[in-house]
C-alpha cells in the first residue's frame, strides 16, 4: 500500500510450498518428500525401494496434499523407472529428487543408485495444480479429518509391520540351513503366513488393534518353532 512501518521494514517475504509434495507408496500411503511451508526454491531427496522380489519397474505417482492417504490428495502426475536389476524386495535403493524452482515448476527425478538409470517428470503451474481456494479447502479438510487421518496412519503402519514380519519369516523358510534345523510343520506355517499376508493386503476394514492381534497370533505360531532352530546353533 506504499506505507512504511518500523515493525515491518525488516520483514522478508518468502515463497513457500502451499501443500506437501510426495510420492504414493504401497497401499495408497502418501510419503511426503517436500513438507508444506518449505521455502522455495528447494531440493529435497528421499530413498524408496521395491515391494516385490525381482521387480524391475517402479511407478512414481506424484501428489500434493496434507492427508495420509493419496486418494484424499491431488495427483500431479506419474512416471516409471524401468530397467532395475532383479533383486529381492526392499533391496534396490531408488533415490527420488524433488527440485522446485522459484517459479513453482516441479521437476521430479528417480534414480537407481546401483545402475544410475533414471527417469523424470516436470510438473508446471498449470491446470493440474490447485487454486488458492482448493488449497484452503484441502487444509480445512486436513483439520476436519485429523482424527480419522490419525487412525488411517496407525492402520497403515500396523499393516506394514505385519507384512514386514511375514516377509522376514518367509525369507528364513527359504534358507536351507534354517530348514535343516526346523522340525515343525512347514506347510502349516507357510499357509499361516500366506493367510496373514492376504489379510494385510486385502482387509481394508481391519483397524490397528485387529491387525496387531493378527500379528501377535502369528508370532505365537512362529516363536516356539524358530526358537528351537536358534537354540541348535
């Protein structure tokens, strides 16, 4: 307005990211790479990996928003990184870089650290980006559904913990040295692991307590048998 005031003369106004930016992970979970209110220009990096054995292609859907599940956020674009050498799940290191310039143009790159194969996408300030009113609405929704989102985060974390536990036991059952010392019912245990994995991946109605109870029940089946295996070492 052309007016001066000693309280504001030393203020520096910075452009910031209006909504968090990130990548969709397994299960539709939103993984934030650039948090909301980060000053721009900025460069942020985060490492992702594969979710299946022998996976050679990974898709990177890019979202903006403040909700823990991608379905409640705004999709900006997606791209794939191909040619990843086949390896056990969670082995490849895929570094994702978010480069946001002073004009608000977002450049996202994914690179396989082992082979340096990379791919990228550029997202401009066009119709795909949200308006000021849309941003205000999304921030209001994030506050409105705060408790529901907390439960969704807890549910997703419990689901991931159960799947990770199943994968650990499956990997041990694939170890010939472990099988030599294991005298339990391998078929029954394999069936229990498969059933727990299906539950973790498909039962959307289960809450945190139900998922954790499923894992504890599985641990009771696994514990005594594997305890005897390691006592033989």
